[in-house]
């Protein structure tokens, strides 16, 4: 499908894949904004579902994280000191965001900013 200005609203949002069609197009429903789009699979990323108590790390791509965190309280410079550390998921927020504890510091993350710790 062609570009539409409504797609901008979906950037950085978590959606649900509703269908993969025969041409490989991914149909994604963004419930939080009430829109659905047919997207090229190259622009869709799988997001891990986290649970309280999971050990997680940040993905390490600060530029991508800043973009995703724009809707989750923004980037905080103190996050730099935790880039290579392991945190623990404290809770899940209704809009798919994840709160993570690094030591005594708690931060709100877009789930795309996180990966399971190894």
C-alpha cells in the first residue's frame, strides 16, 4: 500500500499482526490509535513479550531507543550508565510499555528498547 500520513501515528507503537497475505504483506492493527495498515515486512519488528521478574538489557542502539522512548517519557542521560547492565522487569503498563529496575532506579521503556538478558 502507498504512504499515508496516518502511518506517522503508528511509528514506535506496538501493534498486533492480524494477517500475512500471499504477497508477504504484513497487516498490523494498532489498537491504541484505532488504525490498521498493510506494511512491507522490512518495516515491522517483532517485540518480545516481557513478564515481571524477567532479566532484561537495553538493545544498545541509543538512536533507535531515543526514537522509541519519545512516547514513554523520553531518553534520560542516566540510562547511559546502564547500557551494558542487566535490569529486572518490575511491571507492564497497559499501553505495552515496560517498567524496569536497574538497581534502585526505575525507568519506563518501549518494549522494542529491551531484549532478554543472556
